[in-house]
C-alpha cells in the first residue's frame, strides 16, 4: 500500500514522480490510506496520513521519509475505529473522524465520533456533542468552512452535519433519504456522502458514493433499485443544492459541451475531471486553456 506523487503541467497530464510513502516491514504500517494533510508545527512541516487499515495516523517528512505513528487507535484507551478525515485547529489540535463499526445482527453502530488529539497525539476528548440520535453512521470527510464551522459527512447516515468550534451540533446542513427520513430521492439525491470540501465561494462540494442499497439496509427500500447515483454535489451554506457534477445514470459528457465555470466557483484553472469524463472547464485569463488528450490512468507499471 502506498501513495504516489505527480507533477502537474500546462497540459492535462500528470508526470509520475515515484512512490512517496510505502508500507513494508522496514518502513511504515500504512494500509488503506484515506486522508492526507500537511501541517506545520514548531517550524517543521509534516504530512499526516489516516491509515484506516492499521487504525493509525502516520507522519511523513516532505521527502516521504516515515516519521512514526502520531496516533495509534489500537491503544485500548483511544476510542478510534477507522480514521478517515483529518483537520488541525488553530491550537494545533488534530480532529479525526472515526468511521466506526456496524453490527448487522443488532443493527447498531459503535466508535463513530470526531475525536480530538493534542499536538503530541495525546487523546483529549470526543469533539462532537448533541447531534440527533442515529445521525452518525460511518464518519468520513472533515472540513472547516470560512466562518469556522466544522462539517463532517455521515456516510451511512446520509447526512453532512455542522458543528461550531467547540463541537456543539449546529444543524444537518445536507441530507439525503434514510430510514429515519424517507424523503424523495429525486429531490434529495445524496447517497453516501464521503469527501467534503469547501470552494472559494464558500459552497460545499460533497462526493456521493452511490450506495443506496447500503443506506437502505434497515428494512426499507428507499431507492427502488436505483442504488448507484455517484456524483459530486455542490451546496450553498444553507444546504441548498446548486449543481451536480457527474451523473452515473446520465450520458457521458462531451468535453466540447462541458459547462464553463469561473475561478470563483472553487476550482483551479484547467479541466475538472471525474473518472473518464471532463465535467467542466474553468474560465482562465492570461494563460491558454490546457489542451491535449485525457491520459489513460496510470497502471502501476504493469
């Protein structure tokens, strides 16, 4: 298990630079890495990686040298089960979304919280407080908005929840159909929110895994067989759906017909790629638009 580095160019291609962090007995216990975050403390910038498979947060130098375990969820005193999202606050405390586990026999979840650790990796507390019962089912994406609001995605709860800086629940900002809330999936098509990021315009961009069948495992078929709506949704700060990028049920988007977005919509200059499709082309000024064929995915050298 490893993650790799690529270098961008003026063309819509990436140059493979090599393996950045590898997992083997002589290196790090990296297994199923999910989230990466750079952070500077005491004059040193490191890369922190959530290793979901080993239940740890690992540290690497900017050259990819393994620096050790920052947080070990295998410690019985740390209630971490499957770290995914990572977010440092202004005090160098690290917030970690714990995906948790699900018992299909009892239909119960455990270990699903946002956990807070200090700058040395010591466990401090459960960050989140007072959210509606049952809303936390598999936490993943974790991001801070421009106003300081903390957003976290609940994959199987089919929600994105908002908290203040002290961890107090504010509201469910985005929601899709669930057993507890069987709303119309055509109006609220979210199915398994995973990654959450904020754009330069302050809007939320949420990846929908398209796992309706998993969301309806509680004896309720909400999606009537349509269980693969994979897309990226854009929402404003009140949770209103603004746009959809990439519809798994729709026809492939012709690059020439891709919608034109401006830089203030939260994207960098160039093409927005989702899978094999060009979803949008960002309006640029002063520099030519990237040209060329979309490259084939890197096959690992096989």
